[in-house]
C-alpha cells in the first residue's frame, strides 16, 4: 500500500527509473497558444519531483493508495505538468471553441473535469488558461476525480481506469472495445509490476544503488533517509535547489 510519503518517493523513483529516452534528453512539446510552441528537455530529477508533487497532493486530499494515479500520470504525460494533448498531426487537440482539450500530467479535460471534481460552474473556461478563474488546476482536478472514482468502484481498478478514460461508467461492452481494453490493461499491468517492485525495494533498500540509475539513486536515498514529511521534504528539496 502507498499511503505514506516514503512510499510516494520510492514509487516515483521506480516509475521514473523505467522511462526510456532520458539519457538522450526526453523532450516535451509545450504549447501556450497556436504561435508559441516550445520544446523542453526533462531530466530524471525533474520528473521525480513532478511525480512526488502529484503523489503528495493525492495524500493531502485523502486518496487511498494513490499509486494508480501515479501510474496514470506516467502513461498520460511522463509527469509533464504543462502537457497538452497532441494529435496525430503533431498539433494540440482542441475542442470546437479552440480550447486545448487535454491538460497537465493527468491529461484532464478541464471543461468537464474541473467542474465535476471541484464544483466549478460549467462555462467559465478561459482560452489558453490552465485554471478556472483561478480556482482549478488540472493536476488537482484529476486527483479529485480519481478519488471520486476510487470511492465509487472501491477495489475495481479496471473500472476506475476505464471510467477515467471514457468520462462515464463503462459497460461490459466498453471493455470489449480494443482501445479501451488496451488502455486499461496497460495501466493494470504497470500497476501490478510497480507494486511488486515497491515491495522488493522496501524490503531491501540497498538495491536502489544497484538497480536504479545513478541520478535516481542520488536523489532518492537522501530523501528516504530523512523519514520524510511533507514539510521536511519541501525543505530538503529547496536546500538542494531542486524544488522549483
């Protein structure tokens, strides 16, 4: 079970350690509007800190065992906080009114997820803004939506992932659609693998040095050694000039 900050940090290390392409510089495409397209390069340290931020928000909002949220963030965006959904043509996906369709590390649709998760009135979306009149951000909206689904479906993680993708409860027929089935099975497989690896590293922490990338190990070991709380973690990262 991932119900402590120690587990969140270790979980994030395991997930980021498995991302390919980082040795050559993983690139993100960022769009703030149609004419402002930037390419950003992320390090393992960047991604672990982004991941810990999502996990700690989930803990603060009483999400039980939020590893399924972190697995989703890995698959949706590789923990890129400013990610927008990109279509097959390489350009951002937009709705009929020209607003970005998917936002943030959890790739939520703010027009629907923010009101549903946070009680923000529908129709208050402002073009190219990542908030709803200053009261909604994509990561928190995604976390609260996942919390709602987790309470609704209890231990049925397949139903949680499927409804998160579809935006409404999945029927038996929905699970037979290949793109839905692949979406759910990919995340279920990643969740199962993560829980096995988490158990292994918790039982034998010295394996962090042996089996993880050096950059990951050098960040994780000091953080794990302080038996972190949210406050001590924030202070430790600030001292390391890693917390932006």
